[in-house]
C-alpha cells in the first residue's frame, strides 16, 4: 500500500500520485490536450476512468470532463498507451516506463506516418496549415546550412538545393489524415490508428443542437450541410467518441470502432479492453487472425526443422 496518495484536479491538469518507500507513481492528464473522448475509459482494465458531461454555458458546448477514481487506478498506463491525443502520461520515479508494455500484457498504439519530402513542393506549407492540432512544423535550409524563410526569392539553382524537413509530433497525433488529403500525392501517408464508422441520424438530432460540431477536435469532420443539419466527413474522423459524450440524444449519433492498429501482444489481458474499444465481434476477428498467424508460424517452424533433419541425414 502507498504511504501517501495525492489527487490534484485543476483547470489545466489532473494529477494522481502514489508515494511509496522506493517508488513514486504519477499520472498526469493534460486537460488542454484531452478532447473528452471515450478511448481511455474503454481501455482502462480497472474501469477507473469516467467521463462527465459538462453544462453548456452560452452558445458553445463544452467537451466532456475526464475523471479518475484513485481507489481503482493502479497506474498500469493503459490510458497513456491508447490516448489518441497523447493527453495522458504515467511515470514511475519520473520515467515513462510502462510495465504492461514491457511485459507485452498490452500493446502500443501505432501511429503510422510516413513523410516523403522528395514529393514536397519547396514553397509549400500546406501540411502545417492543414493540421487541426498544429503538430506539423516545416523547416528549410539552403546549401550553406542557413535557414530559408522565403523560397520564392531564391534562384532556380538555389531552390533545388533547399533541404526540406517536415517534423510531426507523433505522440500527440490522432492520425486524422487531414495533412495527407491536403498535401500532394505521396508527400504524407498516414494510416489511421483507429478504424471504424460514424453515422448521424438527422431525424433524431435535437433542433438547433450543434454540440458535436463544437467539440470535435478535427476541424471539418463534422460540419453543417445546406439544410443546416450536421453531416460527417469520415475521411478525417478519428472515431474517438468526443462527439458521443456531448450528444443529448443517444440514438442520434453512432461511433463504432472496428479495428485498432497496435503492436503484437502475447497476453490475454488486452482482450477485454479490445472488446470494449471495438466490439466483441470485431475483437473476435482479431483473435482469430492472431491464432491463424501463430499456427502458420508453428507450421513454418516445423517445416524448417524437418528440412534440417533431412539435410543432416543426407550429409
């Protein structure tokens, strides 16, 4: 048992601590990065995380507030691993080392983002402007290694010599693909960490309700159509569920995750969390695929062993 427990809830951060004799566990939720989605609540194996709807003040809806029950939390780090926006950080003695990942009890979320600067226009800054979370920074240097502010004033030869760097802060990227769609073909390729479906039943939407549009962290995903009804651009949807948490009509908005892009895992501890994040059916599909892969590996291994035995006999 910890010698001391601390919980501090401020406007910009929620901090939980366990202070033991030789270890200090700390969980920090950055409320500025948190979008009030439902991923961490579903990923948590202890059901310690909850979302609280906020009272709408004025004209704009407020994102749901995340709270953590300190009596249930054991600082495992599942919320850290699976927060799409990188809003949660769990540390042990100041180090972001998570035992559930090291022991392969839980996988890590994969943010598969590939940048090919050879296909980037030297004068373009489209991806910087396209990122709704401002996570992309472009830097340019000339042949002499000095920063270049305005490529357009350079000579054709100097332009060809300009070196372009596109830095993406991946740990906070929800892989919405907005940058990919705005950039030239092949410049940026993003694979979504969460795949799924989102659907709005406009007949069920309360009149004049725009809550989902107002809290959606990815600009342009939920917009108003010609009839002032909310429509979805699911190309950039991250399926985080922030919109679901503020919708006053349960049947009006549906977000369903079908797949999670993650590293291999050998433990069954992840299974229940995957079922909550996606569904029992979609989780079963992944488990079946994993079992098939294991069987193939065993067959391949046995085949190699048999071939080695044959070679030994022939020699």
